């Protein structure tokens, strides 16, 4: 496996990787320093052992709850992408707060949601720095005001 990794890194022009410099013991220690709750993984948390399926279910409940709240209470459409949602830029602040509230209800923890700035503020910064971000989506239906069409990438800058 390490030979395969070395071959892949060499192919990408990334040479000099020494697996002995990164033993699993060191990686584990550093990961647990950053995410101490993982030390309890597999053991009881709030009286119950949790696995990957529990985390995926909670994440889906957060996303679905956010989408349903946005649509039913505010009429804001959203589109899920894994562990995030796409909303109109003008509804960013509302969507961010709704996501934070749903996450807190599901987990009891207040998450860090990025970006913390409103897109209205950071678009100008990106353009000034000559940095551009594109989001490619395959849409099930036309999105009013966007470029592209069903099955074609939509560029949002």
C-alpha cells in the first residue's frame, strides 16, 4: 500500500514523502488533540454507543430540517449537496442561522459554519484578489436568474 501511495505522489510530482515520519501513533495523537470527542468513538456517548450510521442520520436530519424550515417558514428554496445546502445569496444569513439552529437542536452543540461572512461582502474581496469560485451543479429544474440549463454546469461567481 505504501508503494502505491509513493507511486501516486511521484506521479503528481510530490516526492519526498517518508511514511516513517508520520506513524499512526503520531497521527492519532494529533487528531485527538484537535477532536477529543473521537477518543470516545465506539464507546457510550450519552448512554449509547454511536457509529457512522448514527452520524450520517443526524447530519441528514440537520440538512432536511434546515431545508423544510427555510421553505415552510420563509419560502426559501434550497438544494442539498452532501453536508451543505445551496440557497440564493440574498438568503445566506437566514439559511446560516437556520442551519445552526437545526444543528444545535439535533446535537446540543453550536457548530462553526463557514463562510462566516455574508457572500455580499466576500464577492468583492474575491474579485479584488483575482480569485474566482465556481459552483458546478446539475439542476433538476431551471433556477431563475442563474446561467446554464438542466444537465449543464452553472457558474456562480
